[in-house]
C-alpha cells in the first residue's frame, strides 16, 4: 500500500513540543523558519511517497544480489538514490560549507522518519553515510574533511561503519583487524568485517569504509583500537578516482528482513593490504566510532518510529476496508472490522505508541540542537546531558515498540497478515533487526544504567523527572476525566521511574548483576514514562488550542483521546515494571547454568 507522511502530527510535534521557534532563534539555525520547515517537509513527503515508497514491497520480493564480488541493488534503487542526492536530501543537517543545507537536527529528523517509513532497506545507505560524515566532521583532519565530506554529502560516494568481525560482535575488545604503518602516513589494513550495511553496491562511484583496526604496538582491549578511512577506490590528488583498493565484498547475507539492503562480508588485504588513512590519533578509534554510532543509534530509533507508522497506516486502511461479522451493538449485516472493539484497541495502541515515540525523539533532536548551537556553554552542556540520557531510550524503546506495533499490524489483518502479498508481514520482519543492530536493546539498557544513570548518581534522570512533575501540576489544573486519568497515570509512572533510578544508584556496587538484570525493563519504563510525558504535554496544548479556537479541532480532540489511551493502556504498566526491576532479580538469577 502507499505511504502518506503524517505531516500534521510532525508539524505539531516540531512546533509545539520540540519548540521550533526556540531552535530557529539559535545562532546558525536562523534559516529554519516555520515557512521553510513546512516547505522542506512537504517536499520531502512528496519525494518519499512518490519515489521511494513504491520500491519497498517489490524490493523485498527481488532483493539486492551478489555476483563475482559485485552487488546489484534492487530494481529502481540506483535511480531513486540519484534523485535523492540530487535533491539535496543527504545534506539536510550537514554544514553548508561542504554542500549541505545546514538545517537543524530537528528539521532533519522528520525527513529521516519519512525516508525510512518509505523503505527501510533503501534508507540505510543514507543513514550510514550520515554517520560517516558526523565522524569525519568531529575527528577528521582538515585535509580529510576537504577530501571526503563533500562527495559524501553530494552522493558521489557513500559511507559504511566496519566494527563487527566473526569473533567480535558486541565485544569490540576482540577486534583482530590490523593496520600496519607504511612510513608515508598511510597504513595497510588486513582483516575481515561482517554485517557491513551497503558495504558493496552499485548506487555511487565510491564507498568510504570507516574501519576499526589495531596497529602493531597497540595496547590490548578497546584501548588499542584505531579508526581508519579505507576507500573502495583510492583517490587521486585532484579528487578523481584511482586504482581499486584491496577491500572486497566476498558475500552478502540472506536475512529475515531488510532484504534489499546488501549486508556485506568485507575482506581487507587479501592482495597485499588495503590502503587506509588514520582518523585522529592512534588508539582513540572507539571514541571516534562512538560519534558515528550515536548518530546511527538515534537514526535507528527513528527507523522504529518510521516502520511503526507504516504498519499503522496499513492496518488502518485494511480495517476500514475488510468486512467481517456483525457489529456487537447490532447491525443489519457484516461491518468493516474497525467497528470491532478489539481491532479499535489494537489500532489505538499502534497509534498511541508511535506518536509517543515520535514526540520523544523529536524533543531529543531539539535538545541536540540546543547542545550544539546555544551560545551559553552551561546550557549546551546541560542539554547535551539530557540528550545523551535519551539516546538509548529513543533507540531501545522505539525499536522494541516498532516490533510490537508491526506484530499488531499483522494481527489486525488476521490470516491475510500472514500472507506476504499484503505487505504487513514485511513490516514485522523488517522491524526485528532494529532491536539488534547498532547495539541490541540490552546494550542500550546497559548504557542507560552505566553511563547515563550511575555515572552522575541519577542527577540527569532526576532533572528530567522534575520537568515531568511540572507537567503533572499543569494537568491537575485542567478539568475533565481525560486529564485526571492522564495525571494519575503519569504521576504513578514518574514515581515508579524515580524509585528505579534510586534503586539502581543505591545497589549497583553491592549487587551489580541484580541491578543489570532489570536493565531492559528500566529502559522500557523510561520510554513509556517519558513518552507518556510528551503525550500529556500534547494533550495540554491541544486543550488550550481548543479553548482558543485555534487549529484543527478534530485533530486536537484526537490528540487528547490518544494521550488518554496511552495513559490507560501503556503508562499504566509502569508500576509492574518497577516491581520487576526492584524485586525481580532473584528469579532472573536463580537457576544454575546446567538447569537451562
């Protein structure tokens, strides 16, 4: 089915929850006026809906394929990518000095969502290229920036991230790929990398691989990893392409989902060594790669929102069209299934979770912009701390949510959802990888505990909760059952989240396994409480606009109803999650290994 970008909800979140007016007043963000942003989003929605979205289902049936070291992408991908980069979409958030549009992350984020909702497989090439650009902007030399960034933004070249090896998945301390200095500033790289998204393809002239490797005298473990630029084709002094580098794709994977995205096995150095160039300083590669990974993790969170939106739209369309059984309240004949209460429950659950995750992510994007562009250093640091707390939640919770939403999408379709021709199953299959790559949900949860909660004694989490409590006070001042219910569940949720933060900080040293046994439930709790907070804020704004006669009244009433549903059905899970985290470790760790 077709995809239609939810522009009305996107604009509401950007303007009302993420405060576009504040972002556009920052130095360097002045071009992000409401009119410009509206025009950018409308044009992006048109391109994604008309050019990219129609490729999604056919490319799943006829995915990219490998032959004799080369990958041919799915029919239409090469032409679509040409249109994508020529229109400037790769450079929305990147600096104008390198050919980008220089717009804030808040503006780029809905563009990212629309692209991934149109086709996850296609969009991955842009996601990895964004990460490579961010890493080079932060850690690359002036010469590397001048040589590599403009072609990446223009789409002449694309970028990849090379971390994983057959023996080194999430444990990067086990990386064995080696880089030997040549005395002229270059290195020869030898090793195997797996799971390399768009590691080989036919959509661009060159591919710039960012590769983690060890130099001969590197210390053991993660402290001895360096980052290298290893291009598919070497680059001449004038910027033209030179000889083929010794970096080759030896196969691509056959996968459950995102089938059209070529996931490559890359072999470096089988014919004398692949030429590479050090990024930054030796042994700081993991630090630099985390820049790329954090960018990608936020992007994967947006993938979760995107596939959830696509699954929701398809389920709604089917529910309005599929005729089955009589209405429970009485009807002369069969009715469309959207009349049945449980179908309505599933659709509302899909809608509410998607809107909550979108709101939290867009608010996160605005915090990132404040952290980058605000003139006051103290404000930048404070906003960065909150953004960094949210990144594992946005990645982990949004992707877990997307899997649940896509599952419900199949369920709404009934038996037809199990049939590939409807497309509902593809969303379910595609969503599964989102909870795994760029760090599994457990890795995001470990990060949320270790780096984002324990390290500062829960200070950032408590600062966010203070803002949640302010919203609770606003809810208490509004009349009506909807707002009373939202306030009640939000208050219970914030109390549960605070109790868990206190538990984590107090017990991590004395019972580290017990604390980490509840890490994923903690991430889920943070997601539903902070997502519920954004839904509550949206309901308050919608109520004010209704009172003032502003905006689309039906849209505003739907915002309130959706927030109420989220509070009653999703946010109400907070207390049980608190119990599982604070009291549940004994059951997790009870059995000895040989009883599994």
